[in-house]
C-alpha cells in the first residue's frame, strides 16, 4: 500500500482491511478514500469529511454525482422494469437512447450497438471492423489505453504492467502517438509532428512491416487519456482520415474518456473536423450506470443477427440514465460551460506555471486537462515523486485528483461544477504544489 491508511479513520480503515482480504489485489487505489455519499461536485467519506471532486469517477460523472434529473429518471425506470435482454426483446428506452446518439454523432447515417463498458465497446469495434473489411491486422499507438480484455488489451500500451503476463489477442502494430511535447521520431524543421508520425507510418511501417491492404482498422484516441492527456499534433487526425480512405481502413475513434461533452463538444474528434467510421463510447454517457457501445456508419453495420450481442448491454435502467444525462448536458448548455470552465482552469494553471518550475506542460480541451510535471524544463526529466506527492497531499487537504501518464495529473471535474468550488480546488492545488516543490526540487 503506497499511502497512509490512518486518514480513513477507524471505520474507513476497517473497510479497507476487509477489502484487502475479500477483493482482488489487481485493483489499484490512489489514496485511502472510503466514500459514504456524494452530491454534485462534492464527496464525503465515512468520517464525514468533505472533498472537492476534480476527477469525477475517472471522467464518468459529467453532470456530477446524483444529478436530480438523472436520479428521477432512474427511479422511475426502476419502478417499471430493470432488465429484459436487448439481444432477445424490444423496449423503448434503448431505442430512444440510440436515436439521441444518432442525433449527436460526429458523422451522418449511423446505427448504435450497446454494451456495458468501454472495453466492451472497443471489442465490438474490433469485431465489426474485421467483419466489414475481411482483414485481421490493426494499428494502435504508444501510450494508448483502450481496455483490459484481451482484444482491447492488444491495443493498450500506456503501462507495461497492464500487459505483463498476457498474450495479446490480436495482431496490432503500434507506432508513436503524435505527442509534440515528447517527440520520439526525428522531425523536419517547420513540419508538424503530426505530419512526421503519418510520414513514418506511410514511408516506413507500410513499406517494411505491414501492408495497408491487410489493415482492418486504426484505433486512436482523439485526446490520449491514460497516456497523459495528450492532444495530437496538428495535421495528424486529418491525414489519418485521408490515409484510411485511401486504403479502405476503418478509422475508429475511442471517445470513452473524451466523449459526452467533456471537451466542450459532444466528441473530441469534432475539434479536428474529421468524421470517423466508428466511435467507441462509455464513461460519461451514463453518469456511472454501466453502459457503453459503438456508433458506426450504417453502411458498416453489415453483421447479421447473432454476430454479436450482450445480455446486459443497453440495460433499460442504464439506457434511461444515459438519455437523462445527455438531455441534461443539452438543456443546461454544459458544452459551453465545459469550455468556459476549462479555459478558466487552464488560465489559472498557466499563471501558476510562471511561478512553479515543475509544471512542464499544460494541455487539454474543455474539462479534460492534463498537467505534466518535470524536474527540469530543459531536459524534461519526469518528476514522478513530486506528482505523487501532490496527489496525496491534495487528498489530505480535501481535493480529489488522479494521475495520468507516468508524471502527469488530470483535472476532470463535472461539467457543471460551480465556480466557487473551482476556485477553492485550484487554491488547494496551488498550496500543495508549492509545498511539494519545496521538498522535491
């Protein structure tokens, strides 16, 4: 255990001790938070201590904890029925949610498949791409995270521990993600690193290692999540779309963490003015209810009955929660609010960067914000211990943060977080950052 259990209090500590006996050791925990209740952008532990939530259940609670409209919709559905398998029967809740997703899709003329989780969404996209193209090879990116089941794990490349001991289930060739802050490929002066990566793919990978005619799909994150909240360098996504068109490859956007309005648009790929062939969704769509799936062009939905399915996918309670969540985002104008609040947070972080040498890079769109910490801005040596200290100390002072990448912190509060909580959270962060620098720099 990498953190102090005493902060959980006597009741919380007993629960953690029972957890260690009863639950799988594969779970990772960031700090000794034992949750008792939550509302909006605040969480309370078993001791009654209150925390400001800047992580929203890993970018899941886009409209906050227990939004009244979502609670009302879920309760009403529970009082009607809460399961009847969508693979075998019909019910309006799934149809209404599918129609809503069609209406906000980043490409026209689509159909929807429902699963339960993000990794199931990726698995469905993989299978559909193989079914549609008749090909078996795929392309992925270093630093990516797409899930932990064997198919999606074949793409995941954010941490070695996530793949250690497992045989990949698919043939996936990985190339560098276009991270302009930490480029790994040699570039040309004046050329965007996005162009450098695509040139490497076309001129090296497709020339020496892999025929593009064998590739079923390219799976990418419009903003890399677990890999460090990295925004791709300019030209990368448009050229990726052009390349896929040229070779008949399906372009699959993993929007599991970046979707449902978190970046200020319904889908992060919309910032690139590019239409993918498929979108994988989960997390923020359902406000914590287990739902995920894919949005795909209708022309690609060529699989027939029984080709794929799920007992619980599109569950009526989860579908109701998702529809209510998307309606709240729309009715409360949370896309614009996410942009405005995100801009305000980034402005505050940029001001801090001028006073704190450990902040190497600030990046993000809307309320998907990453802060990368370094020991030296010139060498960009990763300040891992400092980053970890900030997270633990912020928790002790009432602010919930979680990491991404090896030395970054993500800020993903609910899209409707009140301004006063943003200011309070940023003040805690600033105080903790100053103390952590005094210890580690």
